C-alpha cells in the first residue's frame, strides 16, 4: 500500500534552519511515496499571542517556503488548516477522547507554559495536541515527517487511535512519526545543548536571513575545547551540531562528514559549513522570492483547500456516524 504523508508547520515567528533540515528540505522526495497532505498550521499559531498582520504574512511566507523547498503542488496537496473546517469539527469530537492528565504531560506544553503567567495560558495551548491528532487522522496519514520535538505528539495520536478504534471499530488509521536520520534536532548555534527554535536570534539561522548574516552566525557559533572535528554530542555539542548541519545539507552520513574534515582546524571547518549553508539557502531564497513576487502561492492554496476539504469530509463523516451523531440532512 502506498504511504499517505502528512505534516504541518506553524506560521509563528521566523522559520529556522532547523525547520528546513528537519522537515522542509525532504518533503519533495517524500511525495514519491504516496499522496501527501502538507499544510500551514495557522490555527495552531493562535495558541500563543500573535499579531494578525504577522500571522497573515507568516502564512504567505510559509506557503512560499514549502514551494521553494521543492514541494510539487501536482503531487502534494498544500493548504491552510483554517480553510478546512473538518479540522475544527473533528477537534470538537476528539477532545473527549484525550485526557487532561496525558495532555499535561506533554513536554512542549510544559516548556511553553512554564514561561507564562498561569492566567495567560490559553486552553488552546493545553489542547494543542488534540488538534494536531485531528490533523493527522483526518487524512488517514500513515507517515508523519517531523523533527524530534513533535514525536511525542504523534505518539499521543497513536494512543488516541488505539483508544478510539477499540471502542468504535477500525475507523482511524495508525500513523507513525518519521524523523530524518541526520538532522531531526538541529541545535542552537549559541547554546548547542538546546534546540534551534523560532525565538533565539543569536543562535538561530532564519530562512530569510541575509547570507552575510548567516555566515557570521556560523563563524561565531559556539565550539568546544580541543581542536579535532569529531562527532561527540556529549563532549563536543557545538562541533557535532555543525557536522550534523553539514551532513544533512550534503545528504551524507555523519561518518562521511567526519572523514571529510579529518585534519581540519575549527576555523576552516566552520568556513566550509558556512559555504554549504549559504549555497543551499541562497538558492532557496531565490525560489522563495519567485513564488512570493508572482503570488504563485494563491492558486496552489485555493486548489489545495478544495482537495483537502473533499478528502477530510470522508473521515469526518465516518467518525460522526461511529460516535452516534445523527445525520438527517444530506
Ligand atoms: P513547528 O512549526 O514547531 O515545526 C515545524 C517542523 O520543524 C521541526 N523542527 C525541527 N527539526 C529539526 N531541528 C530543529 N531544531 C527543529 N525545530 C523544529 C518540527 O519538529 C516540525 O516537524 N505542532 C507542529 C505543527 C503541526 C503538525 C501537525 C506537524 C500541527 N499539526 C500535524 C505534523 C502533523 C509544530 O508546531 O511544528
């Protein structure tokens, strides 16, 4: 059976090299394995305060990022989550099958809410994984390409599928998370023991960064004591992260990357990593501008919403029937 690929990215903050290496860059080749549903998780973006203009602009940017990364709209359905109402409808049903205890154990919720005042934590942030599970099961996804930080949410989706199917029969498809072998967790350049995320200007490489800035950030990335370019996450997290970035962009293994840099000094090593990142990002940025300037994303998103609406209604209907919601109009 062909795979059904599904993934989404939140249009919050500025997308990073972590998003690019962890997911974006490889989506195109994944679509060879079966029909793909790829979306802009704009409803998820509302779970933390965001300016409306920024959300709109980020959503356009993200559509262009997907296209610039090589996603072929003939092979993949690209759409805005909020334009497919079945996500929200299924969410109202599935929120009754995931429990407060398990939601409160989600690492991402714990991390994000820890930085907020209790009376400012929205219900949507807490219930985030319910909507994410709906995104996944709505299209009978079998494979969910994600970075490491999203695996726990996919695991929770698997729990939901088991729970729901045990009660109502074989309704939901069991998905599995798929991570890149190299690059599932790109770390911050300024503190390589934490993940590169959308909110750390010094340690992040943003996809729209000027290439001179990108080079500067890599050249000033934190390295480790010693002078050998070796992959050793424990003792050399900075060097290991740069090796990972290099290997992921060159599509080679960590061992091959290590072999390439035998005898290099840190400065020369960083320069070559910067060359590879700038070359890749340079081409990517050109394509991004092409899709943006010609507004090519609009037609793609319109067509995608139509197809996603058609497809998602099928599962929604099945679920409604299974739980006993009566349909008389149709
Ligand atoms: P988001 O927008 O935070 O991140 C998008 C994707 O990028 C991956 N990623 C990374 N990969 C490697 N290294 C990093 N430093 C790094 N940072 C982020 C993330 O793991 C993710 O795959 N909840 C999701 C969006 C979502 C979704 C879905 C994903 C909503 N519904 C259904 C899959 C299926 C999120 O916030 O990703």
